[in-house]
C-alpha cells in the first residue's frame, strides 16, 4: 500500500479500501487484526481521573 498523509481510507468488515492515484483506481485489500498495543496513560488524564474520583 502506498498511502500519503490526507488520503481517505475506509475500513469495514475486515477490508480496507482507498483511491490509489498512481493506478487511478480504488484498491481494496483484506486486513488482519494482530493485536492492540497499550500506551501509557498521560499525566493530564491521570490528574483528571484523580480530580473527578474516577478510576
């Protein structure tokens, strides 16, 4: 896939599609979900949870 910033991409039902300017056509490809990567919680979010009593 050759995607550029600002390209419009659709993901639905395990498929991704976008318009390829080089080939001047819509490209559709299956997508496989491998895993989610957790990221550390931001200090601002922790502070907000602390101030609102949330968990």
